């Protein structure tokens, strides 16, 4: 059974950093495009960053460029989102997704709260 499990969320002060992990199982992770999304209360779920199957190309929403990094380790079937210089506006539930053609999987999300 295909599964994505996010971890690494928590409470951090403004300016701090967190590293989220997305561990995959039950499918051929190395062939899937990975995306991180986030959703704040009362707002739509938005794409934050994406990385191609081989990890050679990445994309970021403008609001996180220069602060967030997305990476993956296909040998470990795990993707990462390194978040630096965090702001209160980054507070959200963060989800990872895996997509290959019409097939997609979602994780359950991990809460990130940026507050002093």
C-alpha cells in the first residue's frame, strides 16, 4: 500500500529553521515528482516547492525563494524541505505529494508553527 509520511514539524521562533521529511513506501519513489504544499487555517492549499524525479530541477513559490530548499534521496525514498529564516506567515500544515502521470499520493501533513 502506497504511503507518504511527513515529519519534522513543530514550533519555531521567527528566523528559525526546520527540516521536514517525507518518507515514502509502497511505490517506486524514484519515478515520482515530489511537491510540498501547505495550508493555513481558512486558506486554500498552495504549492510551496517541487522537485523532479531525479532531483535535477526544483521550483519554488516566490514567497519562499531563497529561504526554502527542496531535496530528495531516492535511495532512502525520502524527500526533504529545508526551511530557513522562517516567518509567522509560514505557519501552516505542510503536506508532501508524489505524482506520476495520473497517479498521485498525499501524506497526512505536519504542522509548522512560527511564533515567538
